[in-house]
């Protein structure tokens, strides 16, 4: 093999290695990360009390530094949900396909909701089951269905182009106490 062919072979191997490295990287967009001293004021609690219900919840820092969302869901006065939501300036999220949440739950089912734009007339919902252990749950963005006030809408699933809000909700149609620690929410 002459010098030019060797140079070409080495350059080709280097180029393919570089491309494999570039495309093999996982791209992340961190939406929220909690640690000791984190400011939880970016989150807002919204329970069924906005429509006359009686559910109660709080958001504090756990001893591990995670955001601890806990409370009691009541079915009184047609209630039945508790949630925390985080609004932020609309972000372009093209290219991201999943939302991931690092959490420790209580073995119950929760909902993950997103709004594509600020003050949207509907939101998109995915659900996840917690195990009671620290885990990372994954919600496929394109599987999230369009909903307004709990009713499914005849609209396409989440397009995953923009994002302006994330929310975690418990709404299992039962009276229950709950507790979930959230350390990070991100997109990949």
C-alpha cells in the first residue's frame, strides 16, 4: 500500500470514528434539576381546589435534595387530583423524542403533562407507574395524547416541536395519600 492509500485509509477510519462519536452522543435538554438548596418556587401547585375539590398537596425539598411532592387526593366536591406545574419560556424541542424523569415514587400511577405553548387550550398526557425505588421513567413524546380537563380530544398526539410547561399529576380516581421525589426532568 503506498503512502497516499495509507493516508486515505487512516483519514477514512478517523472520519468514520468521528461520525460515530458525533451521532452516538445522547443529546439532553435538562428542564429541571433539584439538589440541596434548589429553588422550588419555579413550580406551582394546582389541585382540584381550582374547581371546588378538597385535595391538598405540598412541595418541599426532601433530605436527599429532591423535590418532594406529597399530599392527599380527595374525591369530595367532584375533586380527584393534585399536581405541580413548571412554566418556562417556550423552547424549541425538535429532535428530542422522550421525556425522562429521575424519581422515587410510592408505587402509584402518575401523569406527566406538557403544553406546547404558553396558555394553550389543551395539553398532552403520558402516564407512568412508580416502583417505590429510585428509577428513571421514560415517556415517549409522540405517544402523548391531547386532553382538555381530563377529556381526550380528537387531535393528533404531541408533535414535539415546542414546549412551554411540564406538570406531574396524580389523578387515580381514588382517595389516597401520595409522595413522589423528583430529582431531574429532561428530554433526550
